[in-house]
C-alpha cells in the first residue's frame, strides 16, 4: 500500500470518500519530457458522447431549421426572373457571300450590344416608358445580358420583386434596344426571338427555401455535435472506475457498491443495540 500512496502524492490527486462517492479535488496535467500528453478518443467513445447528448443535438438542429425557415418565408423578399431573347441577324441578305460576312460582323457586334443594352441610353427611355421610380444605375443592377459562344442569340434577364414588373422591364428593354440600335450603330440586325411571359403561378428564384433548410440542418448538426463534445470536455467529474484508472494510471483494487439508506439505518440501529447489550 505504501507505493500506491506515494504514487498518489506524486500525481497530486486527492480523492475523498463522501457519501460513498468519489469527488475530484485537484488533478494536474501530466507532462513527460516537457511534452503535453493529449487524450485520445475512440470511435466507440464518440458514438457514446453523441448518444448521450442526442437530445441536445436534435433541439439545436430544430431551432436552427426553424429560424432559417422563418427568415426564408417571412423576412427575405422573394425575387422573380423574366427573360427575353433577341436574335442578332441582318434582315436583307442579298447573296450567300454577303450572308457569311454579315454573320461574322453580327458575332463581333454582340459584345458591343451587351454593353449598350445596360447603358443609360437604353435604360432611361425604359424608365420613362414604364414610369419606374428607380435610377438607371439601380435598373442596370437588375439586368444581366448573356449569350452562348458563337451564338447570335442574346438573353436579356431581369430580376425584380414583382413578377409582372420583371416581365415588363425585360420586354421593354428589348423593344427600346431594337428601336435605338439603327440610330446608334447604323445597322438593322435585331429581331425579337422570344418575349418574356408572365406565368399563372410564378415561382421566385430567391430565396431557395429547400437549399437554405438543408444548409440549416447541416449547421444545426455541426453546432449540436460540437457543443456535445465541448460539454464532455469541460466535464471533469469522475463517473466510473475507468475514469479513475485513466487519471491515476493504476488498477482498481476494489469497488464500494451503493448501499440503500434503509439498510444503513438498520445496520446502525443493530450496532447500537449490540453495544447496549
């Protein structure tokens, strides 16, 4: 027993037996050769921690999903999209050779057209025609122009909080551009290929509720599991014989089982009675 007591002193661990339970008073960090020993954790212990804090993880996930769903449904403004397609093509082709040369010219002009569509020379007439209460800069941020490589089709896409207004802006931009381009470029090679139309039940492109909720589930699980491990790390109480073995690096020689209160009272009464006799 002497060497066991000496080892307990060296580790500066004081265990007191109070009400048949062990209580940790002080335990220093073990250092060997100036290197801090880190505690490893097995896969079984990870699963055990998750099961132990499963209710906490579920609650945090539900709260995160609820907050995200509420913001997506009631706070964020839905954004709708409308698209008009124009075809860059010369109307009067006199011969085949001219057609091919004009095609090359049209393709080269598309990049210039993309810039002109979002310029004030087009947007100011659109604002005046529709009576919009926005600046050309604000309207320009709502419009995007794109086209596929080596394609003469230009897509004019407009986003707005009102689906009907997005359709009107998209079609009006295309119409004004078609009217202005002969004056600006001295060419007449714009045709409306497809006008934007308002559907019966338009669906917003933003916010993406399903994606937001899926992200919220992942975030909730990560927060819940992280908090579970943090609480487990901060919990330094001794709960089992294995905890004592891990802390002291000593084998358990014996275990005192829990004794019911009635048995303790009865044993005390019998011992007093024997003393009196």
